[in-house]
């Protein structure tokens, strides 16, 4: 089927790999492949029984596996967890706001936990001010000039029940399908969660991230890509909103579509110093209970806080199974983070390695899943070669 129009397209003679009409130019190669009688990828994408059972010629690395050319110990393909409209908007803008992800009870529990740990809030002062990064002071982002942003961490390790509303984000049933779609099955927590608070007059944050750095280099660790019908982001931020952020309150701001930019960021845009550039910055309204998801490849920052109430946003950064930016997991996550976690939550806390290496993962419904084990003959060989079960 045509990927653009959805219309059926008749293949050229011999063009369908695995079809009866395949003509192998080299007989020896044809015997090696042992082409099955039915297409390996039937029209509509459904796998037929004959397509599954007829494929052979499996290589030791699984490149021609019997199950739709997938290695038997690969994790399953991520099922679509976003609507067509949500996928369109994320690909278009680089971010999306999912409404009412967290119930009132979940938000109340999270706020109560924060209230019990207010002594752990740390204000950014002096060289730590976020409106004066890269050696430049931004008057547009300075707020009242003295009130700094306040940060809080460690919530995954708080005593129960205070840790629970924050741990649930790791494999929340409303979030898992979208996270798996944007990062693949086996996604992992990359950064320790961080709560950002702002009081009235608090400064903003210089715009940062982006597909290309100010120096003109590709920002590979943050990259967003689209290939063969799939979106993938190397570093994805998920924000649990605990207080309303109205359309003029300040807080998170973004340059929509900048995750696909090919040019370096103008410093005057990062500092909000040029009105002609600043008009492209958007501050979406985010209500408590909503969840903001954005690619770190999109240019984003924070506007000064103008509301009377405190801003509270808890930030999580996730990565695909085999990718890493942070290193808080070395040599392991703090024991208090892991103690008492569910199997599904611990699966998201795994260090970076490929799903093929017996990686546990989370199902679309948020349940822990065990990977199919690698074949014993491979494990035995690796132990002889490398002295361990994994290379």
C-alpha cells in the first residue's frame, strides 16, 4: 500500500520479496534464501501463518528470523499509543500536552509529598541563575532580577507514601503507549526526576536544546528523527504538572518545529532579545494534572513567572533502551530509589543496553514483561569468549 495515500499499489513483476513471483538472479542465492510462497509483509501489514512458518535461513544474529525478520529475543514492536492527531502534532511541533493524565487524587498526593519536603528546595542564585547562561544576561528573562528558580530532587527515594505519586509516572498507563512509540519498547529513565518551582517574579530560563547548537554542531544526543513510519527521540522530557500554568503566567515556552531545524540558534532568540524572533516563542497553557511531553531537540526554555501562586512542574527525562545522556545510574541508582519499586518501575530504571540482551520492559498497559532469553548456545559461547554472559 502507498504510505502516503493508502491506495493499493501493484508491484512490478518479481518485486515482492518472499512472493511466488520472485525471480532470483542467482540460483544459489535463491536456494539459500528459500523464498516462502507468501509475502513476508502482506498488504495491510498483517502477518499470515504461512508467512511466519515458511521463512527460514535464520542467521546466527537473527537477521532473518522466522518471526517477521525479528530476532526471537528482541522486544516486541511498540503498538501505536498515540492518535493520528497526536502524532501529527508531535511531529509538527516537537511537543504535545496530554490533558488530564493525572487524577485529582494523584495531584493532591504529589503536592502533599512536596509540601512535606519543602526544606529540600534549593534556589538558584548568582552564577546559577538560569536567565544568564552562556555568559549573557537576558533582561527579557530576568524576572524581578533577584528571585531565582527553585529546584527539588530525590522524590523517587522518599519514604512511602510520598514517593508513590512520582514513581507511578515511570510506567503510568496513560503514558506508556506514547513513551514506547516515541522511544521504542524498553525505554528507560535517563535523568533523576527534578521539580522546578517558581514564585512571583522568578526568572525564566535561556532557551536551550534544539536540533543544532549555537556553535552550529548537530545536537546528536538530543536528536529527533522520523524513519520508515516511526518517530524516535533520543531524549524525551515528560512533565507532571502540579499547579496551573495559564496562558500568561509564564513557565515552559517553546519554538514549535525547531526540533527539525538545520541551522544554529540565533543568540538573540535564545535570550528573547529580538522581538521579531521572540514572536515565534509559544507558551502553552498547562493545567494541573496535564502532562507535557517534548523532545529535547526542540528549542525550549522558561518565561518569568507572573502568577501569584507557585509554579510546580516535575520533570522526567527518558531515553531509548540503548541510549544515555545522564549517568545517575552509575554505579547504580540510589538504593532508596529502587527499594520497594514494582517490577515494572524497576524495568524503567535499568541501565542502557539493547532489548536483545534480555532487557525487561513495560507492556502497553504498564505491566512488567520479561524478555525472551537469548539462546543458550549464544550465552555459552559468549562466556567462553568474554568470560561473562554478555559482551
